[in-house]
C-alpha cells in the first residue's frame, strides 16, 4: 500500500482553499469591468458561487478524519457535486460554528452552475427574470454575497493556519517521499 502523508484531510482542504481564494480574486478583478453586461456578470457570479462552493468543500475536507484515505476524502466531498445546500449541510457542526455559516444554499441552488454560459444565462433570465434581478442582477446582493464568502474564507484561513507545520526527515522516510499517492486522474 502506498504511503500517504498524515493529515491528508488538511492537504485536500488546502487545495479547495486555494481554489476559493483564486476564484474570489478573479471575481474582484473582473466584477467592476464586467458588471454592465449580463453574460459577463453571470460569469462573475459563477466565480463567486464557485468560491463559496470551494470553501464549503474545504470545510468538509478539514473535518474528515485525519487518517482517512485521500481517495475517500475527495469522494466524500465530491459526492455533493455543486449542490450548495447539500454542501452546507455536510459541514460539521463544529466547523459551522467556527465559520458562522449562514444558509445561502436555498438561493444559490436556484442559480445553477450552468449560468456561466451565455445560452443558459439568457434562457434563465427570460424564464426567471425576478430571481435574476433579486440576485445576480442586484449589485447589493452580489456585494453581500462577496463579503460573506470573504469572511468565511478568512475564518477558514485562520483555522487552517493552526495546522501549518514543517515536516522533518524524522517524520518521513525517503521511500515514503518517492511513493505515489492517490490521484483521481491517474490511470491505475
């Protein structure tokens, strides 16, 4: 059996954290320039929604047992797909209290991931114009969601910082360093 680093849950959580951070930064850069055109605004929203999804996945991975296999942690997180309500519900109560999570899933699940495509976005707006103008089409709603996701990201950053460490040679052997860990895209 190949060696896997201890605290694999922290590695997986860290990867989702980086994605959240990247998506928030891209949102911040693009929203001012893109907010006036609906197709572009929807793409900005997709980044913001994705950032929230990633920080929830980070929180779920963080709470996974420290000795759980990487494969199982990833499968456990991905089982919820893009369903924000399910992701919010899967965050442990301990982590929920650290992050002060609110329930955004009810609204965000009405705004599907596919809105990043112009075809889907325009069809959605035509069929759900009231929902669009109450959410994605409303500057204050977008600003509120951005601020909330930023707060959750900052809180999770503080949680993850508590686990930062340096691995010494005494902690791991050369053989362990050279072994291949689980990668969901690697052919078996």
